[in-house]
C-alpha cells in the first residue's frame, strides 16, 4: 500500500489565524461561485472579486493584495500565455486546411460498426492533444452528428467516447492550460508530466469512453437538433469540394511534433544526462514555447503556403485563431492571481498543516482540493491553478517524478462532476440535444469517471515508479 508522501512543513501548531484563513478562502470561493452562477458575471471579473475578498478578509494590506494578484497573474500568463495562443493558432490552421477532416476520414474509413466508438475516442484523443476542450468539441460535433446519421448508430454511443477523449487530454496532458499551470507551479518536468499523462489517459479514455458509452447509450436516447443536422450535412457536402488537403501523415505529424520534441528532451535528460551538445539542442527544442512555435511554423508552411494559400490568407487564419482564446487567457491569468493570494496570505500553509495532521497523501490532497474548487467554480483551469498553488509549498523538494504525479492528480480532480456552472456542460447538452438530467447521466458521470481514474492511475504509478 502506498505510504503518504512526506509533507515538507514545520511542525507548527494549528492556530485561530489558520482557521480564519480557511474560512476566508471558503468565503472567497463561495463568492466566486455566486457571482458566476447567480449574477452571471464573467469568471475573470468573479475571480478578481473573490481575490479581493480573500485578501481583505485575511487581514492583508490592501496594497499587498493588489501586488500579489498582479504578480500571480503576470507570472501565470508569462509561463502559459504564449503557449495557449500558439495552441489556438495550430488548431485553427489544422482545422481550416482540412487536416482534421483527413484524420477523421482516414480513421473512420478503417473502422467497422463495432469499433466505431473506439475510433471516435482515438480521433478525439489525437485532436485533443493540441486543442482546448471547447475548440475540439466544436470541431468534432459535425463528425459525430454526421457519422451517427450515416451509420444509424445512437448519437450517445459516439458522443461519449469523443467527450472522454477530449476531456481526458484536456485535464491530463500539457500543453493544455491547466496541466501547464500545474507543471509551472509545482516545478515539475513538462516532458515527464506529458508522458505520465498519456500513460494515464489510455485506460481512462477506454473506461470513460467506449465502455461507459456502450452502457449509457442503452438508457439515454438523444437526437441532435434538426437544424444543426441539416446544416452539418450541407457543410459536409461542401467540404468535399475542397481542391487540396494535407495528407493523413502530415496532419498527424503536425499535431505530434511538439509532443515528440518535449518527450525527446525528457528522455534524453533521463537516459543520456550530461553536458553534450545534443543535450543543449534537445533542451532548447523541447522547451514548450520553442516546441509549440516550431509546430506553428511547420503548420503555416504545410497547411498554408504548401496548399497554395497566399501570405495574406495564412496571416488571416493565424489572426482568426487568437480571439477565441482571449477569454481563456484572462481567466487563466486571474486564476493565477487568485492562486498567488492563496499562497501569500498563508492559506496554503494552513491547509498544509491540516493535511499533515490528517496524514493524507499529497496526491490525494491535491486531487481533493481540485475536486472541491472544480465543484465550486465550474472551471477545470481555475481548479487546477488554485489547487496547484496550494500544493506548491507541499511539493517543495519533491522528486521530479513525484511532482509530475501531483500535477497529474490535480489535473484529474479538476474534471470531477461537471455540472451547471461549467460551460462544457452546456455545450454538450445543446449540441447533442439532451435534457439536463440526460446530460448529467452522460457528461457529468463521464467527467467523474475520468477524475477517479486519473487519481487511481496516479497512485498506481507512484507505487510502481517512486
């Protein structure tokens, strides 16, 4: 049985001030939830409001509250902002060129009726590597709906595996915003985290996707809105007139390039440590910012100029990919500011004391914190950011493998039971024509399976590897 990871904290006694801090962070989170759910505030504004409440309620000087929030927002955007923007550009280039269609058509053509749900999970996982959940879902909806109509398969049977593939990759694997923030806060190695995330994602997608999809499709009968189906069938026919599209290998290679570069850096650091020239080269190429930048340059060449597009057209596609992530960048930044206040006000230390007294394994604590914040705020990225910030002092001095597994556990907890305060919940409901109750049975339960499986895989890998 796994022994708890030692908590690197001084054995300081619990005080009344610690209690006050815990209460105030609970009040701040409740305020964020209320502003989002009851007053329909944008999460960016709600996070600023919650940060002010936490700072003032904890007794911190007002100037220090502003300073901590600004520092946290700047640090978070500095480490992840460019990566988020580059990921959005890569996804837009891939989609507009027909690369996504090529991947789907190739895999779908080789799939029989029985393995079609498994193919949808694979397609979603591949597309989910560089794309945000919302972007990936928007791209996959036409494929899911049209394929369900053509094959006469239940819509839920194909939708659940796709949702599982997208959601799992979004929570487990960099360069998605949540895992990136966790890696940065916990000072984990991004390549190690990426590799462990992919290992954990395989059984998780299988259980939450095709297996659960086969079960729930017997109990939930959903149909996509008629207007959506008609428009998609028309769009599918129009797409068939595209003159030039990239090949399957090229499309898949563009997605895999940043992943391969980041993994190569980590493998070289482990297998061939030293100060040789190739260590320096791989360290540079495997840096997330460089890897994503190179992938975008390759995509601009292959999916833009290589298909006969003019320089102005390529620039237009690149520009069009950025507005969609503006809101995400602000939310991520504000989440970083809130996280920094949690650290600077001493909340993280107070929670660490409680965890030390409870003898709770750090992996379980990180997962549980992410679960609670996720249920409260409805945002996987905010949950990961805040939970990783709380866990950062506890992970100080941890081995690289331990830090990566903590990041994975936090990411898994951030997907727990998506419900009415989550945008993904409403996207799934509306696109697939389900009632709230039906969507809870499908998407909410699916996201919970992913969260629990992620924790289980984290604990298993800790037992085996550490």
